[in-house]
C-alpha cells in the first residue's frame, strides 16, 4: 500500500509525495540471491534503496542515475549541498570514481578495505555532481557487509548517505529504518542490526597532510599507524565546533539531535555528572542520565531515568547502543538529559563527536 507523506520544506508540484515501499527481509550473512537479483534490476532502472552496511544503513542510488540520486535528497529532506558517499565493492570501481590516488592510499586500501573508512579523493568522471554537491572531490568507501557487497557487485557504485531523515541519528536497526524510510524509499532490505552502529571514519586525502573530517568506526590510530604519518585532527572533527566552511560540507548541519536538551559533562568523574543532575533536580526538572554500566548505582534514587549505553571497558558496545539511546531519549518523558563522557581513544573519538553534536550544552 502506498502511504502519503509530507516532506517538509520540499515543494513537489504542490502535491504530497507518495512512495510505494517494497520491503525485503534477508539473512545478513547469506542473503537470498534471487532477492538481490530483483532489487539490483530495480536500482539499475532508477529506484532508491535502503541497504545494510557494517556501520549504519544507507539510502542508495546508482551513480549512473542522477535523477535517482536527486530523490535521495528529497526522501531524507537533506540539503543539496551535503555530498554523499560513493559505495563500491571492488577496487576497479575506483578507476571510474576517483583520479590521482596517492600510492600511500592504495597501500592503505589494501589493508583496511572492505571496512569502515571513507576516503576523500579527487573525483572521477563517472560520479555526477548530484552526488558530490558539485565539489571536485569525492568520498568513497567499500563496505564490509555481505549484503552491501553482493548488491554493489551487481549494481556497480552506489551513492548513499545514511538512511535517516536529516538531523536524526543514523539508522542501525530494522525499527529505525522502518520508522524513517517506509513510504519514502522504493526498496528496503532489512538484515537486522548493523555491526558497528556508528558511521565510517572520513579522511581527506585530497590534501597534504591528510585530515580527519569525521571520526568513525575505524580508529584513527590504526590509520596513522599504517600510513606512518600523522593525520590532522581538529576541534571540528572532534565535534566541538561546527565547520564554517566546506571543510566537510555535512558538518555544518546539526546532527543526531533529540528534542530533549542534552548536556554532555566532559570531566571523567561521575561525581561531576551527579553535581549537574542535583542542581537540575533543585530546579524541579525530570532528568535522565546516560551512563556506563559501571556507574549505574551512583545515580540510583537521584535521577528519574538511567540509560546504560554499555561498559566503559568496551567502547564498541557503547558505540553500537548510542544512536538507539539518542532516538529513545524523547520517549522517556524527561525535561533534560545529562551524559557522561568516554575516553577519546579508538572508537571513543567517534562516540564523543556524536555526543557533542547531539548536545545543547557541553560542560568542560
Ligand atoms: P552520511 O553518509 O549521511 O554520513 O554523509 C556523508 C558525509 O560524507 C557528508 O555529510 C560529508 O561530511 C562527507 N562527504 C561526502 N563527500 C565529501 C567530500 N567530497 N568532501 C568532504 N566530505 C565529504
Ligand atoms: Mg548521515
């Protein structure tokens, strides 16, 4: 059944856009080849598709179908100056999507692809301006997920941002994709939870030295170790300040933001988080605390809701639960949330970037 939807801010010839969504459920490791065959043909004919990757779900269109790429922006309500990531499944795809690839990048790819690292390179001729927002550079990655891999093997390169409505946390579960994209996309391939639950790391290799544009699932330490040179990490990439210019174009937009105000307390001591919670309690606010499993007891009897994102000893667990936590915050019936901070090592850098970008206030 088609569902009528209204895409705010988008004028669709004065009528609401209606999209009939075909939903397929597949096994994440052994997807049914006949399903992939059908959706591959649909994508090549210009349909848009939600598909799983190891990081988050993507909303993809063939790079050979610029009109389908334009529909991605409408479906997500995404500003058209925010470029997409090109997803490939073989190194040969690079020959048409990028040019002037440095030797060090080829060596890096050899070791980390398929995997959650996106490279910004000089753009190749097959990538249309709809995907790059007209920039001379292009962001490319090779996802490590059997469904994405098999799909792209058949369709060729897909231009795909995360499959959330703009501003919301990226989708990492079946529930998230159905909530955000049913009725907006032609096809959904549901393969259950994604693996990392946080987006790819983006490094700009079109400049020297390379610069971290967005921390993500691939630890930046691993990249610098392989390259043998430092990658520039700025306050923008750590999520403290929004990029004023087109450093990473998407960065100037607010992300992951729940409607509930969120305070991030940067000191590592739970007592400091408790102090903030107590002062909010004096203002008669209903409070949620986002904490690690180790600190739960500290807040018991003091705040209204305690949300555990995982163990401080396993930041991969915290990363995986983070977006579900941010999405659920608004359903808890609290006035304000206070989050602990996590060590900025490995995937912790991405966790802190997302928390800061979701916050209304940071207490240093
Ligand atoms: P998403 O997949 O939704 O996380 O969005 C892709 C992100 O990749 C964008 O928000 C940009 O920050 C980044 N990106 C894509 N293309 C480029 C590019 N050519 N230069 C810098 N960043 C890019
Ligand atoms: Mg996104």
